[in-house]
């Protein structure tokens, strides 16, 4: 009996506890909001839409519950964390909104300013009209909303673009009619002799050559190369084919077609001797040409005394061929930039706004900021240019600080312009950057990119491109270049350069 009585009392206690627990559940909402997002991002920095959209996920308090749904929400936004926690929604309080919307609820409060911090929380009402607890607060910060908020200048290192290797040469052809308009669709042969001083050791020799339509080139009787593109000169390495004394360049050109059409040959040979001495040879009226020839015409000892003098049709760039691209050696070393600045007071908040084109990595006091790679995102730079916002409050220290930047090409600086297809390029890599320091005492300081920044293109990344890869020369590593106190005396001063073509700023 004692046993049975104990069991009854236990059952009654369990029933009582169960009812009590159920009562608690019934008094609270079946849902609560989690995973707060602003513009799809978790605690984002640098939002630049005037009315950011807020989203949350509804999580059931009890996973076993079915039919739970949101019937209302309330969003509160405040300018400080403690304010939102106390319900002082000084930016926006939506009040209770009867709605099942939990995705992309548009901010509808006070107008938000550049760089402003926003803290927010949300609560929801469930299918029974019960309110959830407030979510833990989330945060977003605004970006730079107006062009005049940008105080940094565009800086970088612009160089002379493109190859001028073709300049100074001329189109030539066999003297017949008007070859630039209509030459027979036949072969023509060309030869030129040139001397290299006795005992010359050739360090390098390149032959740039273009023909309308197809050429085969020989140096001293040996095949140097062939090609068939009159818009892009071929580049042939002929160093191994040259000798001191007399040399002969021989070229066969075939004008392709079924009817007369333009024909021409254009070439330039550049020779650099081991002594550093340079010599060059271009196509001109001293070349010899013929329509018909016997075998051995390409050999150095062939006598071309009976051939005719070539006719100069006009300089490189003439119609109908127009501008000729040289070989596309557009490999460009990464730019390293640095600027030291002093922080003398306690920092409450520090924000970096950065646009480094094509791609960039930001450093503060020797450490990379953030985990972005290939940043900022690719755009059509003629239309818009992205910037990135980082909270760098904890990267700063009292005393001397250093901001550093590595600038790569991305697709801002195209690695090639015409081969295998026409490619747009926008200029040399460039940077616009500013750090906003907000001190505890309420004062502010801006460290902005300008012509006092230091720059070098002599760092370890000697070439970079997402297709061609990166060339890294560890012998050129720069050590503590992104830390204060680094000796940048051998660096150059950054140039103030033109803004990128696109004027549209978005994160
Ligand atoms: Ca032709």
C-alpha cells in the first residue's frame, strides 16, 4: 500500500508540473526572431541605400509545435547600442505592424547620414497574438552617401601605356599599281642586308613583323617565323639566328584573295648587343623585292642585285590597316602604397573606406584588414566603381600607425588588348581611401589618400592577373613595409591620378 500511495503522489506531482510548464509555454509566443540581416548581410558596414531592408528568420520556441506563424512585428532602430537596448528608438520605431512579412522590411525612420551607426532589434507576434521577446540587437553602419563625403584623392602610378615599337616603320610592297588599295592576289619576295659590327655578341634581337596577308620570314636562310595578322605585329626572337658581319632578312608575303586587294609588309628589327649597343632596321625603300624568284632566294649568299627597290606605301598607322598593335607585353608589377599617421587619443570607432582598382588588399600596422580576396568586386568601371568599408577600430594603436595597400590589376588594367580578342582596359591601378577616426572625446580625424603617400612598384609581385597568374619574386619582399617606422626613402611619391571613368559609388 505504501508503495501504491507513493506512486499516486508522484503521478499527481508530474501532472501538476506538466500543467505548470504548459502554462508558461502558452503565455509566450510560439516564435522568436533570429538571424537578423540588413540588406541580406549580418551586421554589415557601409550600407549606402537610404532605406535599408531588414530581415529575420522565425524560429519556433518548441520544434514540435505546428502551425506557428508571424502575425505582426515591431522593429526598433537606434543610434547607439544602449539606446536600442532600452527601447529608445531614436531613429525608427515601426510600432506593432500587423503583417507576416519577415523579409526585406524597408527602414522607414529618420533620414540616415553618411557613416551613421544603426542598432536594431525586432519582436514578433505569433498566430495567437502572443508577443515574442525582443531579439538581441544587430547593427549596420552607413557608407559614404554623397560624392563630397570622399576626401581622398585618386592616387597611383600611371605609366606610358602601350608599345611604340611599331612607330617609325613603313608599309612597303612591290612597285605595282596602288598596293594599298588593290594588289594582285599573289606572292611577293623581299630581302634586306644589314651589318653587325665584327665581334658583336647579340644579347637580344626581336623582329616585329606584320603583313597583309601572310608572311614567312627567314634570317640568314633559317626560318624565323610566320604569321598572318596585319592588325597585330608578330614578335619573333631572332637572337640565335644573327651573326656578326653581314646578315640577311628575307620575307615572302602572300596576298590572299580571288581579286586584287590591299597588300603590304611592315617590319622592325631591334638588336641589342652584349655591350648594350642597339641597332634597328625598318622596312623602307632600300629593301629589295621581286615577283618571281628561283630557289635559294632566302639564303644569305643569294644575289638579289636584279630585284627592284621596294615602294614605300606610307607610315605605320596608314589606311587601310590603321593602328597596329605591338606585342602585348603588358605585365605590370603590383603597386605598394603606404602612409603613416599618428593617433594621440583614445579611439571610439575607426572606419576605412577603400576603393583599390582593379583589386586591392588593405593593411593596417602590418596586418591585412578583413578576409576579402579579389576585392572590390568586378564591375564595368566605365559605369560604376565599388568601394569597401571596414571597421578598423581594433587595428589601430596609440602613437604611430601605418596604412598600407597592395594594388593589383584585376581587369581594370587588361593584360592584353587585342589577342585573342579585343579587351577593354581602364587605366593603371589606382586607389582612393580614407580612414575616419572618431575619438572618445567626440573629435574626428580623417586620413585620406593624397600625393603624400609613398609608392613602389618594386615589390615581390612582379606581375599579376587572374588568367595569367602571379609572378612572385621573394628576393624583392618588402618586410615591414606596412608598419610604422619602415624606411620608404627609396620609394616614390604617389601620383595624383584621374578618377576612374565610372562615377557611381556603391558598395
Ligand atoms: Ca590582302
